[in-house]
C-alpha cells in the first residue's frame, strides 16, 4: 500500500505491530500495512518496525529502508532499552538492555547475532551478564556473552539449550544475581523459565506472561505453553506476591507500564485466571496479541 508492503516470509510474531500499531495490522494470520505514514513521527515508527522484524518482511517498493532511521537500541525508560533486530532463531522474541547504576549493562535474551550490533550495545557500557529467560530464547546467547566477556545465565531446567552457561540458576527460590536484580524461577512455559526483576521497576517476564493489546491486560499464552499450564499457574501463585514492578517487558507480546500497585493488582487477577486454565493443544493462532 502506497510504497510499503509485508512479504510472505512474515510468521505473525507481532513485533512490528507492537512498534507501529496504527500503521500495521493483523490479517489472515500475518501482518499487513494498514496505511502509509503521514508525518516524520509515523515514518520513524514504521522504520522501528522494519528494523525489528526478524524476517525483514516490511519492505518499501522502491529501494531499501533508510538505514539512518534504525532506532535501536531504543530507550523505553531511563534504565532500559529495546535491542530491536529480533532473531528468527528466537521466534522473533524481544530482547533488552538493562542499564545499571554502576555503568554496567545486562542483556536480557538476545537479538540476532551481529558484531556490529554487539558494538552498538556495548557502547552503553560494559555488558557483564546475558540473562536467558528460557530455552526458546537461548540462540546467540553464548556468542554475545563471549563477545562481551560476559556471564551467560540460564535455569537448570533448560540447561540443555545452553549447556555451556557460566551461571546456572537452580531450584525454585529467588536468586540475587546482581545489585537490585533477582531471578525468579517460573516453570510453566518451559521447565526452566525464569523471570528477572530489576529495581522493583522492571519485570522481564520472558514468555511467562505479557501485555495483551487485545484484552488491555496482562495475559498468559496458554495455547503456546510447552511444559505445563498448571505448573505456570502454580509458579504464579508462589511468586506473584513477591513481585513489585511498573514495567512488564516480555519476550513475546507487548510491553506496558502502569503504577506498581496497579500492576500488582493485575498480576494477582492474572494468577487467579491462570488457575482455571487447563492444557490445550499448541496453537499459535489462538494467542491474543
């Protein structure tokens, strides 16, 4: 439409629609251009979607997208940036840079691998840790950790996806992995899923829960739960009361910020809803983005 299109490599990961929901919509299980950008701000939002898309499926009819409009890593808040450049090898998952008060940086999950991207990310400070939320997002973790000279973290339940991890989270108890940063094991989506909580402000939830634009609330992707939806409900019941945060920053699904008390209320309600869920066949089309 009017100079832009989405090609047939799109696998409906929702990344582009998170970044430009007014310009890109879902139709027939894929993204498509809703309308062209009308001003500079919309052009920049469209290009954010272009450079985040894991299949590079958002294309201009004439030439290449403007490389100068690549916004990544893109600040979301004073302490966190969105890496962009999502990888096909993580099913298009989002990844983040967490800036620490001492000037160091933690990477949560991984974008596609590129030396040039690694240099961009490390420009914000020495990256000390690469935190994997679960097995589905382990691609490129070792490579980024080695490039940065950082420690690679994963839970023992998903250790076979990163058997050369430097730090292995064990059991179900929370683990402090850095000043103000805690790992909360949250088995359910996978056996070794982990949630990372930083500064009582940022919740990196992996694929355990996310913000759904369709429902305007926190949600779990029960139709894409590889291990056990009942176990996820148990994990949320055990953990929800110990979590306080403003930002939910998932791997898949949208990001959102609310006052911490409001997030706590919504997480409690999500826990109650999750307790009523039962196993169902894997169905990516049933996810309420």
